[in-house]
């Protein structure tokens, strides 16, 4: 087995095998046949824009969530209430698609609970106000 890092893979060709072209030599005709392909993306977060809206990031630019912020936070909740981060963008995530899918399912449940609490709080606020008669 050989590792080919920093390559561009092209679609399967003759015999259904993928081809790998080294990024540094894109003009080159050097190719290798691949039977297995592992993609690793998400190692560099694209989160610069979040700093301007009050979302705390770690020193590498990943979104801080949960207990790394405060003990009272949902494990996937960011520094702003009811804002969640999942998958590769989250600090301390495992950087795998299946994990991100599971985190997404957790956030759906957390959002339903948060919206339910907001509705209850709003209703309590209405009943606590004096009537206008």
C-alpha cells in the first residue's frame, strides 16, 4: 500500500479505477491507479466570519461548544444561546461524517426543547401582565 498525499483524484476510467494526480504536478501526466480512496476534509475551518457575531473560536478557528465554555451549556451549543455547532467546524469533534450526522440529530432534539421552553416562557409572560380593562 502506498499513500499519495495532496493529490487530485479524477473519476473512474478504464476498469473502474480512480486515478490520482499529484497537486504539485498537475501539468504532469504521472498517474496511479487507486482501488481505495480516503478523503480528509475539514481540517481547516472556514469560520472567520463567526468572530464578528460573538461566536467564540479556539486558537485554530474551530467553534467552542459545551463545557469548554460553561458547564451549563448543551454539549453542542456555542457561546451564543441556542446556536449550535456540529461536525468538522466544532472544536474537539472527531471529524467524521457519521459523527456529524449524529450530532445533527442531537441538535434537532435540543432545538425542539429550546423552542418549547421559549413558548412556555412567552405564555407565562402573557399571564403575568395585568389585564387592560
